[in-house]
């Protein structure tokens, strides 16, 4: 009995170690284009079949965010270490890199309707008073005027999410 337990425990430990190593080796490589001057929560919804595959910038997948603070992409939900780049882009197409201290990585999750699951990721961007504290903890004082995932999906025609 002890031998069977030890063999099972060893196999499980090796499997988990390989899984964690694979996750650490994977990188998200997303290249966000956010409307110039936008401040607030940004939400990206993944695996939307009707969306075109995003353009590439080197090894990065370009994700355009609209002026309401969200973007849809055909990409699958990202896994691994965040290796993203964030840019403000103006109406003439000029880009300005957003400092890391101006980005707070938010939550990831999923929501379902009657026909499918939708995976999303959010982060918050500011353009002044960027600090290590903000990038680590976000800001509880920042007014959030963003729309929620359910509202985005309803607006984009993916049905009702009333419970």
C-alpha cells in the first residue's frame, strides 16, 4: 500500500512540476493599442470566432482596444508569464509606450451564457502619478466608468446574461 502511494505521489509531483515549468516558459506576447488618453479598466475577451486573427508585431499579437475600453480577439485565452507591451495610439496612428508603472494587471475569468463560455482578462491603465504601488495594487480611488463583461457581450450581440 505504501509503495503504491509513493509511486502515485511521485508521478503526480513530476506531472505538476512539468506543468508549472511549461506555464513559466509560455509568454503571453500581446501588444495592446489603447486610444490616446484613455484612463481606466481595459477588458479583452478571447476566442471570439467572428474576429480575424490579429496582426503581428514581431512575436506579439496586436490587440486593439476601442475608446470604450475593450477589445475582442480570436486568440485563445493566454497562459503563462505576462510579456505584454502597452501603447497609447492617437487618431493619426502615432504610438506612445505606456510605462509599466502605469499598468495594473487585473483579473482573468470566464462567463457563460446558454451556448458557450467567454474568457476575459482585464487591466487598468493610468497616464499620470504612475507608481510601483499602483502597478502592484491598482487604485481604489480611480473612478471606474468602464462597462462590465456582461454588458460588452450583450452590446456585441452575444445574448442575454441575466441570471
